[in-house]
């Protein structure tokens, strides 16, 4: 039966044999007690579930039946309910002592009254009326319990609506019982235990004496307890709480406990404090008004200075905007400039290599040629830095062990630093590999170390450390772990203005001729291109820390390839060279012919297709990518349709290829040396055979 079931007082009769059921129903009807007859235990249980005042059951109806459903129903009754059962037994077997089966039924059915056959109508009516009166008291108890629950709910709703907490303090043992809302006012939401000692421990020390005095007064006089005090939450924040209570006395009239409510008044207190502060400020302003009026000239001067400062700030903002726009334009132009410069370097370095072979007997000429080659290599290095800044350099990323990488360049770093600077490396083994271009990262670390060295002309210490760091706190990084390489020095450091400009291209604090101003911008561009970040932190007089965030590789470190000697001479071949720049075409043809190859030249992709369609026998094709009318990638696609096995070598000045083609075509980046060209051609011809 549910908590909200009907207030039924009917009797449910189960007496399937003889005329006991009809007789009992007739007697009860004359007595004004409604009844329902059911033929079996299932029907009895169904009627009880609908609501009943009592049950009249014959012993023989339950002796061989399945009592489990009925027993389960009676066991699940609400706390207020205990349905009376009148058990009709045979003469001589009415009591539990004389009838063990009846005793067992009493344990199962609970509230049982035994009635022996034959029974007198008056006895039956009396027993049933007694059972119904008991049932009626159960209904009244249910109503009282419901009223109490509703009252408690209304009280709880009122407390919650007013954001109030309830509490009780037993003054004999100073035992505190606090509701969840009350505990929340002390920052202890979710804690199951909150004692009076915890309350005192949370109280602000400056309010302790005042609170104790208020409590002692209430316990001494019986007056209401009202006090406002601060309490310190576990997180260290300070809050205000108001505690109110009334005393509850025992029989002899002694104060037994305090029953009260609590409320968080932090917002009100802060508002009062703010109002007091504003009033004090207003009073101070009023008292200073006369003084200010007497110093009008000074105020005008001060305001003028503020306006000039604002103008200067706007000018700085405009300058920063122009600088940002300049940086964007420089980034867009750098890639194209680097491409053209690489083409020029290709012609210079290629011709110089061939010329050096032809004047091998002249030491002076060799020295001049070597100087020119060094100039070309420096130009190539400068181009790589420009490409790194514009994020257009060609990167060949792979899994790299940063601990091993730094250990491999340690000797080079120490020679670069000299004896006055101590180098400390903290790169523990076992770190995950980074997904980087190892050569470019070595160059980046070298640049950072050189910058640190130049900041310590009188000597000092440089520390290179590698660790695993979380990128979630960095807006420019993804929500995943990274490897962080830090280069820290004990040098002169940088002020805030210099630090903001440090990664701008061509910005340098070094004297003219001592630096290109591309070192940090190259490292920054490389880090961003790899999917990482370069951070600089510096303070004047305390040194600089450069943090290079690098993505962790998803694949394991590659196995070390076996050393294979590069063949000095390969097979001779007929090579179709496609190059729109005559200077580059001439240099390339000379280098190939010097290697023993036969060269067929084409100044465009269209000319190359005409040569192949004309039946010219060609072993492989070498083509520039950036050409008018048709790019090298487009030309390679067309050639592959008619010559699917012909090797195609793509030559490019920078990483301007579509992403889908980077892994398909073999590539050679400008400027290249003759040895690199020979090795690439030999590899392609070997793969074809």
C-alpha cells in the first residue's frame, strides 16, 4: 500500500470452504462494516493493495497456499501501516501454543488476532470493530506524519528561499548540529562533520571575544542570541555570517540548547564597507576642494601632462599598428625574395664549383674561389633564416631524441662559447621524442646559445634544459603535452621594450656588422612552423630565458640507417632539364655535363612536352617548380601519363609545393652542390633500373 492510498475501512474475507465467508460477510453487513469476499490469496492481496481496514482469513485458505506474495506485501507496508488480520481457526487450535502452524502465521502476517470456530456473531463484530479502530488510528498517524513532513518541507523551503542555515547547540556538551546550508556559510559545503570546535577554529581571531561574550550573555540571561562575525574559509577567503538563536529549556527550567539559523551577510557587509569608504572619500574630496581650487594652475599643468601622456600612448599604439602591418608585409615578401635569391645563389655556387675544377692548379684562384663559395654559403644561410622567419623553409621532420641531439652538438657549443662561459646541460634520458627537423633545431639552439653568449661579454653561465610540459596554459598551443627546451643565461637581460621587439626581423641590439637581426626571428618562425612556440622571459641584470616548445612525436625514434658510401660516379643518362631562367638552366646543364650526363634543355613545361612527344629518348626529367604557364608539379603529372616509369626530380627554391605533392615527388632544394645533385640523380636512376 502506498503512502497516499485510500482511507478504506472495509474487511477483505478469504474463507474458500463452507459457508464461513458468506456468514461473516452477512454479520459484518448487519454491523455496518463493509466487506469483500475473495476466493484465493491472489485476490486477497489485490484487494489489500487497493486499501482495507482489516483482513478475515480462514486457516485452511493459507495452509497449503503460496504465502510469499502476501508476506512480501505486508513486509513492504509503510512505517505507519500494520493491517490487522483476524485468523479463523478450528476448535482446539486457536492459540499459538496449541497450534504451531498458527504461530508461524503470526510471524508472517504480523498483526494477527485468532478466532476459533464456531464463533458468536457478537464476538466477530467486536474483534472486527477493534481491528478497524486500530486501522483508523494508523490512518490518523499517517496524516500526522504527512503534516510533519509537509511542515518540515515548508520550513526547509523557507530556509532555502532566505539562504538560511539551521543549527542546534547542546549547551551541556557544546555539541553542534549544523545543516548543509549552515556548513556552507563556513565554507564547509559537502563535509559531513562540523563541530563546535570547527566553528571556533574558523572564526576570525579579532571577533572571538565578542562572540564569546554574546554567547555567555544568552546562557546567563536566556535572551536571544544574535551576533555578526567573520569566518575564514578553508581557501583562505574571509566571509561574514550572522548567527541568531533562541534558548530551549528542559523540565527544571535550565537552558538545554540553542536553536537558530545562520545567514551569509558578506555581500551586505562589503556593501556597507564600500559605502563607508565612499563616504570617507567624499569627505576627503570636500575637504580638499578648497585646496584644489587654490592650486588651479597646478591642476591644469597636471591635466596637460595627462593629455600629453594619452597622446603619446595613442602614438605608441599607432606605431605598434604600423609595425604589425610592416611585419605582415615583410612576412609576405620574404618568401618571394628568398626564392629569387636562391635562384641567384644556385647560379653562383654551381658555376663556382665548376670553375674550381678548371683552375685547380692556381692556388690564388682557388683561394678566391673558396672565398666566393663561402659568400654563397653565407647567402644560403641568410636565405634559410629569412624562410624560417616567413615559415616557408623546407622542413624534413622526424622523431628526434632531444637529449641525444643536444649531446651531439655539445662540443660545438663549447667551442662557440669559449672558456669564460660555463655550459650546463640538463637533458635527462627517457623523454619522448620530438617531431622536428633535427638540422634546423640544432641551428636554432646554436642561435639561442650565441645570443646568450653575446649578452655575457664578461663571462657567465648558460644552462640548457629539456623537460616535458603541458601546453594547456598556452593560448598559442594545443591542449596536449610538449617538449620544452630552455636556454637560460646570466647575462645583462633585456628591458620590456627590447623584449617586445626581440623576435622582429632585422632587430638587433648588436653593433652594425655584428648581427643580421634574424636569429631570434628565425627560431620563432621555425617553432611556429613545427607547431610549437618560442617564449622569451628577461629582466635587466638577471639574464634571459628562451623557451622553445616543440611537439612530441607520435611515432617512435627511427632506427639508425647503416652507413653506405656514396658512389662517386653513377650511370650516364640523358636528362631533360626544364628551367625558365636561362642563367640557372646554363649552370644546371654545365653541372650535369660535368658529371658525364647528356642534357636536353627546355625553357618551359610546354617545350618539355613537345620534346617528349617528338620521340626524344630521355632517361629522367629535372624540372623547376615555379615557372610561368605550368608549374613543375603540373608538368610531372602530365609526363607521368605517357611515361609512368620516368624519374622526375623537382627543384624548388622554397617550400611552395601543395601539401599533397610533398611526399610524392623527389625534391632538391636550391641552392644545392654538385655532390648533392649527383647523389639524387644516382638514387633515382638506380630505383628505375
